[in-house]
């Protein structure tokens, strides 16, 4: 599914970049050498970043608890 229609960036591509540590909407688009256009994708990308961050924190807490 396309997340950024202006630049043709797909959800899977964004997930990979987020997984590699990119933390902002503008940085994600810059990773692909794109610039923000209409801004419609900003909220969705920010939600993806937040979801990834929350999941990472949960994993870290589980690892600490298990040890």
C-alpha cells in the first residue's frame, strides 16, 4: 500500500527505514531523496514511527524482566 502518494513510497519501504533507526517523517522521505509535498502522509508515517517505538520499548522491557 502506498503511504506517500506524492512520492510513491510504500508502507513496507517505510517500515524498513524505521526499523533501521530513522525517526522523523522528513528524514524518512529524505532517505529516499524525496521532499515533503502535500503532507498527507505525515500523520500516518508518524503513527508508524510511534508504533515501532512502542513495540521496541515493550521488547526491551521483556528482555530486562526475563533476565
